[in-house]
C-alpha cells in the first residue's frame, strides 16, 4: 500500500469506487462543512475537497479536509498550482499528511481571471505534472523537490490527477494522460462526462495503451437540476462536451421538480454506461451545489452500501 | 522589439500638473515602430498637452526631442544643456529609457508617459502580439519555436490544461491556446515525441525572481 487510504484499498481490491465532491464555503463556518459531510459519511470512499474552485476564495481545502476527517469522511485534498509556489505546496503537503489526509489530487487550477480576484498575480511555479512527480518523490524517494531528504515521517499520500477527455487537442489527451501516469498518478478523475460517445472513444485509446492497468480511471459525473444548468456548462465552461439531445431531453420536461428527476435519471444512465466501459474503475460525482443528491443517486444506482475493505 | 502603449492623457496631465516647462522625450527605437513614442507621437502628445493646459488656463512650454535611442547614454547625454531649463522630462520611451534618463540626469525628474507592455512584434498592421517573457532559459528548441512562458496563461511546460478547446485559450476566446499551437507545430515538423518527456520544474532564478539581472560580455570588455 502506498498510503493508508480507503480509496486506495477499494481500488486495489478491484471494487468499483465512488468519490464525491465537497466544496468548502465562502466563509469560516465549520458547520457548513460538517453539514455537507453528512451526505458523504459511509456513502463514498472519499470526498474531494476543492481548492478555491473557479478561483473564488473559499475556506482552505486542507482546513476543510481536517473538518471532514473529524466527521468520519476521508478527504481527497485538491491542490492547484495557481496560488502557491513549490515551497508553500510542499509545506502544505506535509501539513495535510500530518492532519491525517491520505489522498491528494493535483491540478493546474482554473485561471484567476474566472474568479472573484481577477487582479491577482498567478503563481504557476510548477505545473500539475510536476506537482504529481513532486508528491511521488516526497512519498517514495523521501526527498523534497530540492533533493533534500525527508529524514522521517514522509507524507504517504495516494496521488490523483485529472484529465479532460473532451479538451483539445484530442489526439494529445491520451499522451498527456500517459505522462501523468508516468509522473506518478495513482488514480485519475475525469472532467464531467455528458458526451458518452466521446468518452468511450477516449477510453478505448486509454485501454489500447494499457493505461487502465497502470492507474485507476474514475469517470466524473455531474447530476444537473435543469436544462439551464446544462446550457450554461455548454457555453460557459471551457473544455466541456454536452450533446444537444441531452439539453433537449431536459427541456422537454416542463415541471421543475420533474426536471430534477430527469437530471437524476440521466446521471443514473451515465453511471450504467461508464460501469460497462472497459477500464473504468469508479465514478466521481460532482453535484455542483446539490450535494444532498449524492446518497440518493448512489442508492438508486445500487452502489450502497459501500464494500468492506 | 519592446512594445509600449501611451498612458491615458489624464494620468499624464496629472503627473506634470506642477510643471510650466517640460521636455517631452521620445525614442527612435522600438516605440517609434509601435507608434507610441517616436517623433510623430512626441508631436501629437505635445499638442494634446498644450491644448489641455490652455483650457485650464495654465499654458505649458514643451521642448520636443526624439533621441535615436533613449536607452543609451551616448544619445541622451547630449540633452544635458536643454534639461537645465525644464521642470521635468516626460519620457515616451519604454521603461528602460525612463530609467536611463533618470540615471544619467539625476538632477532632473523624468516621468513615464507610456506603459511598457511586452516583447513581441506586429502580426498584422498596427497589431502587436507578445512573444517572449525574457525568462532567461529559452525552451523554444523543444516547443517548436512557440513560447509557453509568454503565450500560455499558466506558463505550463507539460502540455495544455483542461480548458484548451477548439484551439483557443480558456482565459480569452480571442487568444490561441499556446499548447494547441505547439502541438500542431511539433506534429508538422515530426517532433511530437518532444511532448512525451516530463519537463522538470523551471529554475526561475534566471527570470525576474532573483533580483535584477546582468549580462557581462567578457570578450568586449575594455
Ligand atoms: S522560453 Fe523564455 S526566453 Fe524563450 S521565448 Fe519564452 S520567455 Fe523568451
Ligand atoms: S488553454 Fe492553453 S494557453 Fe490557455 S492556459 Fe490552458 S494550456 Fe495555457
């Protein structure tokens, strides 16, 4: 075992794994984290704690992760390269591990111009690839990026990365995934899958390259409440592929409550699809602002209770 | 070349509000080519300032000069005599010119009239694009001649971020994604293998992170 994480145990046991997203609040309210954590307790292997997502200032992901741990939820601490240099990142990696964090997800991060402090300087001292390699070297080689030894208590983290099968250049996406695996990504969570055909095509190449045997691929899924939310993602979020049929299907349902139900149904169908795609080891639910739907979806998808490992 | 842009007139007027006589100094180098600081720009700005000051009922006298390059001592030393009679210099050279004037003529205050933007070139008439951030350790050899430091909004060294779509950058739909350009270029020259290697973190000491940089050309030392 590389870490002592439940996520790692479930994946290495060959069980279909489930993670979900938990976004920290835009304030210092620990109770808000505890409340969201309730939807995750016992329902997922681990909860991703986002790191100032879309470049909007929120409670620190490591602080929120510590609160999640106190509720009995295993966190995946997300770490973006936008806001910290290599010194701050390594320091936070040590701090997170000391607080009991066992999983980390390395990302470049949404550019600051999207958020509420577009005036900020960006850091990008290292990129997500270099971050993955850095965490791996800290864990496996017990060295800092400088080469200095970590004499004892190296951070033992299960290392995740993201990949967007829908971004461009499409042909390069698998090569880049191979690089992330090479750098040390133990698991991969993908961008939200709505375009199941494109995802399946991408997975085919992933499997052809044997990458599914060197890392665990978890398909990202987002349940949506309305056709507007879908429309918004299609037009406003870079690198998203959303088939028009899906939007039409949601639109055809007039009643608001029933639209929500349709959104859940679509998500359930997606779960079904991705479970049957070779090389997919689990799902990562991202119910943006709708965390309470996580247990409902998992129950209806027959993914509860979670396996004992 | 260095590309610069004129500061808003109000900001310029405010910076010289206490002056009755100034020298407006352009530069015959880069900023002449990008229209912001050559002899013509000097003429135009001088008349704009004069008109504005006349309206305020506080006319101003302006000595107009455009040395061949404001960033070389030999071209600006000749201004010493004229400088004796002015309250300040308004420089419309790049930030380097402003500092050369300040250093060479310490008894006179030199004020900036331009915002110095970047190193680049005109990609079409009257449109300049940034190309180099002067990082001090050039990677163009393996990126196919396209710079990821100056042209990728995240300075990524290991391929495009997840926001690259349809060839444009997630930050601005008007900007091409540098990594799409790099990918296309390497594909064209048969060097896609360059992208397979994991590139190590950059040593930013060669860039603007370790204090002012200096270059000594030993062979030419006197
Ligand atoms: S890699 Fe550095 S030196 Fe080379 S073009 Fe880019 S910024 Fe300039
Ligand atoms: S879209 Fe392309 S240019 Fe823009 S930040 Fe991402 S990789 Fe860099």
